[in-house]
C-alpha cells in the first residue's frame, strides 16, 4: 500500500478555509453514479491526482465512495470526503443521526466536510440543523462544516444565531449562471464558494465561445470552463464517470486564460439554471 501511495502525485492546490483546514480546489462529483460506478470513478480519480470526493446521502452511493477510497491505495488522511445532510433529515437530532448513518455507509470515522444540502426556507429548520453540524464538528465527526444552496441572508442568519459561519457554500455555478452577487456575499463573510455542476451538467460545453477558446488554447472545452473557475478562486467538483474525462478535468493547473478571454467568459452569464431554485426546492 505505502509503495503505491508514494507514487500517486497530485497537482491540485489546496485552499485554506475560515476554520484553518485546507480543501482541494478541484474534486470529483459523483451525483447520479450508483455504488459500483462511484467506486470505479473514485478509484480512478484518486489515482489521477484528485483528493476531494463530493457525495451526499441523497446520491445513494456513499458505500461505493467509501469502497473507492479504500481501494485507491491512499491513506485516509490524504483524501478529503464531503457528504451532505438531506432535506428530510433537517433538525438537531435528525441531522446527527443522518451523519452517523452516512459514516456507516462510507465506512469512515469522520468526513472532512459536512454540508446542509438545501436550506428549505419554508421548513425553517436550517438553523437548528446548523447547530447539529457545529456539535458534530466538536465531536470530530466532521472536520469542517458548511452549507449548500444558501443565499446571503441565510448565511447572515446562521451567523447571527450561532456566531459560526460555514466554511463553504456549495452553489450551482457555471458560465451560464455566474452568481456574482452570491459569490460576493460569500467572500465578504470569508465563506469559500464551491461550484456544483461547474460544467452546467455538460450543457455549457457546447457554447461557441467555449469552443473557440478550446481551439485557441488547444484544450478540451471542459478544461476551459474548469480553468475559468479556478482562476477566479472558485472551488469546483465536476462530475464524470468516464476515466479519460475524469483525468482530463484535473489538468487545468498548467495553463492560464488571458484577461480578454476571462472577460469573454464573463459575458456568457445569462442567469440560466440547470438545477432547482433554492427558494422553491424541497417542499
Ligand atoms: P460523463 O459522466 O459521461 O463524463 P457537471 O459536473 O457540470 O454536472 O457536468 C457533468 C456532466 O458533464 C456529465 O454528463 C458528464 O458526463 C459531462 N462531462 C464531464 N466532464 C466532461 C468532459 N471533459 N467532456 C465532456 N463532457 C463531460
């Protein structure tokens, strides 16, 4: 094991979070993978230099993720695993039970990052759920805690009521939905922005501006988009089940987009979601 481990190198930089822990800037998303596919993708990604795997109880593949981590040849400390509390497990006790069940499925003693998956404002349980995450962090079951799909006012409320800010806010973010206002709100609070569906579920790859830049830089369209994310300091978790695409998506730290091209990409923002809206999702 240790011989394999020493040969697996990573080019992916780590970024510091507001709790002092570090997070890899790029990771693998596994939404829509079943257990077997997740295990294969996770193994492939970790051997290709990824260090962050992003799953959720709602994905139904935590067992596969845990298997892939164990089979990768890396030590636990070298891998950063994120999971999330699903909407039906919001609440102080429910969220704690949900993480314990996730850890059981993952076969892990702790996760590196635990997120509240959606705020569900009409349920109005996200503050007590957040208190549960704070408690789980104190117990060492989650190293860092954060949220997903929260807006600025919801982050403010967490802070007002608990004096604790999330380390990360994971939001839908890609060239067609650039989330300028929310990224500014996250940054003002010292909360890291992490992009889910960073490729717009693959749809943004077909944009002609992306195609032009792919040609110019001699890169894949996905690499152009992922480079745009990392060059702005955004964290990203592209999903792929294809080994070549998994490997290619991590090769974005050896080139840079020039200022004109970053401006051209900024022009693609059109407020178009590929996923649900946080105001209405979950009820
Ligand atoms: P696949 O799993 O077959 O590679 P997002 O992360 O924005 O949700 O996008 C995920 C979608 O984009 C998946 O359908 C995935 O398909 C596809 N995808 C991921 N990486 C690439 C790539 N490098 N080139 C083309 N399609 C990609």
